[in-house]
């Protein structure tokens, strides 16, 4: 960011004249430095391939709680702040057998 030497206003780029121009007093100043942008990220780095073994991994925590649908005693759980910040979070459960999902308010 550069400022006008005459009035101190922020200069904007004038692409026609390849210079910096002041919107307030109309002064033009040459561009003194060149900015180069390089993208070092490889687009192939973002691709994630999951094998059949990895798809079956369960990384969510489990708890012993009875499923209201099938009676299984194990479920995954997570908490979400669904109400205002001064109230407790909502705890969600998902049965490890039938995948039924339910919630409990603390």
C-alpha cells in the first residue's frame, strides 16, 4: 500500500498507465516495486483416497448407552452448541448397530 506524496491519500492502481493514481488530487506516481505471487501448493496434494480398511475405521468416541430403537448398548457421541452460549451443549448419539441418531439436552 502506498500513499500520495502530495495529499497522503491511499493510491490506487491505474492499469491503463501502469502507475498509481490518487483519487483525491489526481497525482500519478510510477510503480516502484513489482509484486510476484507464486503458488507453491501442488493440486494433487488435496486428493485423499480411502481404501476399504480405512472406510471402516471409527474415530468418534463411543459410550455405553441404550439405543431407543434397537436396544444396542454402544453408540458414538458428539456435542454441539445448538442453543445460546449460556446454556449447555446438546449431546448427540448414533447407534453403532442400526445407525439411529438421537439427542439429549444436558
